[in-house]
């Protein structure tokens, strides 16, 4: 074999070796599909300021409009059932978690249980409340799962920690108090976020954060627009939202939000979680 042919042979062998190595890497580290290229990496989901603000002031506000199809999420509002416990609300909720492969899974049924320590409304405290689950076509959306993964990553939530995700809101005609007397309160968990899905023909619904339950130490007041999300260290702060009313009297109004929270410090809720999900990782005291 002459020198020229030997060089061609060596070049071909090297090319085949590189192809095999690339193939092996692709098996272990597959590239994103065309459908997933619009989904950000979990580490790139939140602005850096979110992490800094949560560490130093225990709350942060940002927008996720660039990461989700907000119009598609709003499409799930029309089929919400009426809240059986608060007649002026509409609501669905589901319990989720990350499995050991860090994929989002829907758990079985467990009631919402909020003790009187965290709910001042006598008609709502110390009750087991059962709601229709979030629609499967919603929880299986790629952008919904990406949101839940990014949210758990932001708070440092691990596998098998129950996450409560709910869509809730008000619609109709007339003036309404969405809190039904809750006032300044905490939700009985460590990690809480509120995402506004829509605001139609409403004024009010101003979120206010306090250092104390009495409301003497005001921290911040903010109005959330659709796509904006407020993160709260719920075991460190207290919060409230003002009443809403129609901007144009006599015309339909509505405001719907997603509430997502985890790491419950409410003993009543943890008892229910342990009963329904024996293998769950809970934030139990003592």
C-alpha cells in the first residue's frame, strides 16, 4: 500500500471512530427534540434576581409568559367546576410530586386540609375539602411539567414531596371578596407561589405582604398581571389580597390564578398526606 492510500485509510478509520464516539455520546446525552427547543433549561427558567430576593427578603415577583402558552392555559378555565365550599369561586386541584427520576407525576386523591391556625374563616378551618382534579390534558402539557420542574428546582424540593397545585378564581357580575374573610394569613407551608392566569374587567386584587399577622409591618404591595408570579416563603411572611370589583358595571368579569405550594407545616394537612400517601416525604415537625 502506498503512502497516499495509507493516509486515506487512516483518515477513514478516524472518521468512523469519531462517528461511533458521537453516537455513544448521543445515547447518553440526547439532544433536544424540535418540539422541546422552546422549553428553557430548568436552571434558566427564573431570573437570577429571583433567587437573590428569596434569600434576602423571602419573596420575589417575576414573569413566566415567555415560558408558557398562556392562551392555552386560559383555555382550561371554562370547564372549571364551581367550588362546593365557596359558592362564588371555581376550582380544581391536584396533588403532584417528582418521582425518583425527577419526572412530574400526579398522585391520588387527598383532601385539602387547613387547620384553624392558618385559616381564620371558621367555616373553612379544620375541614377536609375535596375538589375535582386538574384535567389530565393540562397536567400532561410540556410547558406545565416544565413549570413544575423549574418551580421545585427553585425551592430545592426533592422527589416524593407532595405538591398542591390548584386553579381557582372568581367570575360573574357584582362586587366580590375573593378571600371570603381570610384577610392577612399564611397558608401553612414553606413554599408558596401565586400565578395570575387572567384579569378581565376587574380592579383590585392587590397582593400585600407583611412581616406580621397583625399587618403593622408592611413589606410590599403589588398587582399581578397575567403571566406574572409571586413567590413567598410562606413560613416567614404573611399575605393578603384586596377585594375585586368590576371596572365596567354590568359586564362580565373574572380573575383566575394558579396557586402552587409544598412543604407543609400545617399538622392537619400533614396527617392527611401521611394517610393518603404513606411513602411521601413530608415536612413533619419533631
